[in-house]
C-alpha cells in the first residue's frame, strides 16, 4: 500500500471510531467537517432520519466571491461563520462537533472557532 493511501485509511479508521459514539438529532445535529486541498465543507446533519439540515462550503458563490482561495484558514473562518449564521437563523444553537478524523488543528480549528463565535455551542 502506498504512503498516501495509508494516510487515508488511518483517517477513515479514526472517523469510524468517533462516529460509533457521535450521532446527530433534530434538536442537536452533527456538525460535520470535510476538507480537501482546494476547498472546505461543513454541514449540519440529523442522523435519525439521515438528512442534511444545512450546509456551507467554499464552493458557494456568495462565499467564494469574498475569498482568494478556498482551502485556507480564511476560507475555513468564512465557512464557520456562514454556517453558524444559517443555523442560528434556523433556530439551531447546540450541535455535536464531528471533525471527521482530521486533527483539531489548522483549518478545522479555525472553522470550529468561527462557528462558536457565530453562536453555536459544542
């Protein structure tokens, strides 16, 4: 197995280990984060019915126009703030944070901090 694949497999194992314990409900949805090299994505998920309630990404036209790049810390902050604003508007204040196997560092941390500043509790 190549080194790049090993890294992906390790992240997927961490993800599954965390997902065994974390689940989102309609009252307290799961705040899921996905990051690629070029973009970052976040969504609020109700796992009881398997539905995405809200989503934001650096690919959204309104957010993309304000950013120079979609995969950096500034983009992560913008996504966190945008999703928090949507959630508060929809009446969602408390969430369960799912870092999706990524280290709580860098872009993931910036996104979480921005969401907290925007009014989400986790």
